[in-house]
């Protein structure tokens, strides 16, 4: 039961923190405290909507606790960033460390709240209407939830993680990046991780090499002529595949 409630809250977190939060709101959160509360409200609503198929008083309470914990972490982040900017200018290293510290704290809070939910003897019960819908479709609610989290996680969250890590290994070309090239690169990364995740779920591990080979062929010219880019490319590729492997444990 712990995994089910954890994945449910993780789904709410991914949607609330990555997909419903725009870049504009994310930037405004660091400047005005009202946007921190606005984001927390949106996060709470999204988390409740996600929990509708298994909604109960206990679920609503613990989802609300998770949203409150999210607000507390974001508030502390706002206080810290505001105090630091008065003394020191922001750097790539600071932005990277802040992102990972923020997400680790959010994940730990979800783990702790899910643990409390189980320890208090609560269970998740699918609403009869939702249960009939899943039965008609021939799928289980757990499978739908797990795949939803996995597919959502390998897109925006994974792209954020990879980009934050690669911030410290920028090539000269990254100083003046073309927007279309960046979008294409992110799409390629998402497609690569999606195909790899499907192959892992089918136990077709050998076929993963074909995906990596196809990606390397497309960049072969730059990889062979630019050692700096080849290291940058290798770090991004290995990290991307490591994220897929980690996410696959959800399935």
C-alpha cells in the first residue's frame, strides 16, 4: 500500500510542480511571496483532482498535508534565495544545487507522508465508478497510475534534471543556443527515454543499444571532431538512461 499512495502523491507532485507551473510563475516565485502561495494553491488543487478516483476523507487530509509541506519548503526556499541575493549574485552552481535540494526535500516529504498514511492503517479504495471504467478498459488502476507517473516523469522532470546537471559542462555553442535546437534536443531526449522505458518493460534490454546507436550516429560528426562536446554528450546520454532505469522501478 505504501507504493500506491507514494506514486499517487508523486503523480500530483509532477503535475503540480512541473506541468501546471509555468516558467513565468516559477520566476515570479523568487521575487514575490504571493506567487509562492499561488503555486501552493494550484498544487493542492491538482493533487486533489489526481486523487479523485480514490478520494476519501483520509486521502483528502493527507494530500492536503502534502500540499502544506510543499508550501513550507517553497517558502523556506524563497526566504533563503531572497537573503542570498542581497549578498551574492546567483551562479550556475547555485541554481543547480538549489534545484536538487528543493526536489529532494519535496520527495522526502512525500515519502514521509505516505509512510504516515500507511502506518495509521489507511488504505486506497478505488471509487466504484472509476473501478468499472478501468474494468471496461481492461486495465488496472495501479497500472494506469504507474505508467502515468513514469511517462510524465521522463519528459519535463527528466529534462530539468539533465539540463541542471549539464549547466556545469556547457560548451561554447551553449553560450548562444538556438531555441529550436534546444527544443529538438529535449524532444529527442524524451523520445529516447520513452522508447527505452518501453523496451525495459518488455524485457528487451539488448534493443536499447539500437536506440543509443541511432542517437550517436546523428551526432557522430561533432562527437568525432570535438572532444569537449563528446564528453558533454556522453554525460547527458548516460544521465538520461540512468533516469529511465530509476523511473522503470515504478512500473
